[in-house]
C-alpha cells in the first residue's frame, strides 16, 4: 500500500516510516504540511497520515484542503496526534479526518491500525 506520512517531528516521522516499510508498505514522508499537500495530490496514495499540530497550517486545515480536492477527497486520512484530551478527540472526530491514532504510537499495533482504517474506508 502507498502511504504518505506528514509530520513535522523528525523522530515521529522516521518511526512511522520505518514501521510501515517494515510491514511491506511503500511509505513516503514529508515534514512540512504545505509540501505534504503537494505530495498528496501528486502521489496517488492509498492513505495519508498527518500530525495535527504543525507549523504553517495545522492538520485540521490540511484535512480540509485534502478533502476539498478531488484528487485526494476519497483517500483515507488518519490523524496521528498527541492531542488526547476528550475535547481534542472530539474535534478530530468532527473534522474531516477518517481516523485517529494517539501518540505516542504503539509500534506493535500501529501498522495494523492503519490497515484497518484503510480497509474500512474501502469497504
């Protein structure tokens, strides 16, 4: 599966890419949400993972842009974020993300969670 990961934190980005690649997925990473958007619309990805708190544009705005663009509107978009308070989870749930994974991620279950979100999205 082709997956794009957008996260401004290099350690988090590297870990997610490592895990996805270890399970045989073709994963690309971007540490800037503006470049991430450009990569998403050009890259023909099957899933996009995005942090929420990023400089420039946050994950909510990135989600709006991706879901408003015909090239990426149907691509499953999953928030991977440290925002874990009930109000934060509610905001993510009401946003245009298709799924949510809390940081710190659990390396033992992370890839399986992604695969389940994508399978549900493609029904």
